[in-house]
C-alpha cells in the first residue's frame, strides 16, 4: 500500500488571480481547485508504477480558508478528503510517518514577496512575518516541516512562478519536482495558460517525481528546539498573542517562543493566528 498526502491551498491554483473572486465567484474558484487537485490525484494513480489504484491511498487536505472548497465527488475514488475548520495542524492534519510522500499543491509566496500572487503567510489578517531559527519561513516550510518531523519527504510542489522561485532553494536538497501553474504579474493579477495545458504539465511532473523518487530519504528538518519569532500585523494582535504564558513580547508587534518540536510549533502558530483574528 502506497500512501500519499496532498496538502492544497487555493492561491496557487491555475485560473485564479485574486481574493475578490474567491468571495464573489465561489463556484468558479471551487471548480478550478477541484479540477487541478483531481488532475493531480489521477496522475498519482496513473504513475504509481506497479500499484493498482485501489492499493494507493491519497489523503487530500482542503486547506484554504475554512477548508470547504473541493468537491469530493470529482476526485479519484481512492482520495479521502479532509474538509472543514477549525482543526489542529490546519493545512496538514493527520500527516504521520505512514505516508510515503507529501504533494504540496496550489501554494503561494510568503507575505511581502514582489509581484507574487496573493502573497501572505498563513493569515493575511494576522501575520506579517515568521522566523524559525533565524530564517524567514512561509507555508511551504510550515507544511514540509511538519511532514519532515515525521520523516515524510515532499515529492511535488506547485504554485505561481514567484512561489516556485522562492522554494527552489530547497529543490536540490529535498529532491522534489516543481510545477508552475501561472505567471504572477502583480499581487492580484496573473497570466494564465489554458487549464488543460497545466493539467498535462502536472501529469509530466508527477510521472517524473514518482519514477525518479529523488526525494526518497530526504525531508525538511529544523534543529530543535525551534526558536520562533513572529511579527504580527499590528500591536493589538501582539497584545493578545502575548496572553499565552510561554510567549515573550520582544517589541510592539513581535513575539517569541521556543518549541520543542514542529508539532508544538504548528499548534502554537495556529492558536496565535486564531487569537489574532479577533482584535476588537
Ligand atoms: Zn489559501
């Protein structure tokens, strides 16, 4: 039995260019996310050599907004879906050492990245930046790091060109394949290829990564304890986050804590984000 985890966000999905259309054209954006994740799951099934699809388990985490974007009926039958919110380890719940690899789909660049589609870090209404052990991280590191905690490699990463450029620093070390879904020209604008062409490229990238398995035995690791510095959007958010007793206030907008491992860090990060959503 092969087990694959698919961690998917929406901002890096082809066909989608801004947050406004996510609010006003919900059926359209859900259709595009479902179609791309469906293409990915079918490609995983097609390219898992020597395995029948009924012996492959794909766990898909719908990890954008409240996790209710993907139409399960349109995914491969062997794809289980994690839907809904709130939940622990929001973007990758249930990941553990039983998985062969993680596929990271539809992701986006960190907050502040130039000309990157819908750049943000976890929550655009709470977080300005996150540093772990002295280096800035985004959602790629958050999810790949959680997988890495369980010694699960990342096999595939997709999103716009600025995001792919940002995470390509890890490509050689971790051995994953990348797939560029669109060319971002501004925060809320992108040049799009026809979706069928993108799905065909997804198939090629999945075929390559499952054939070569350059990621085997490699995963993203961080030295423990993790030293975490989070800069929030404003001072009231830091006032609230600092109510958590283990958190130290460094300055007006910045808080600090140490995490014994990545699961602790992920849980604390989700809790801080949830607390900071309500700042009245
Ligand atoms: Zn998102």
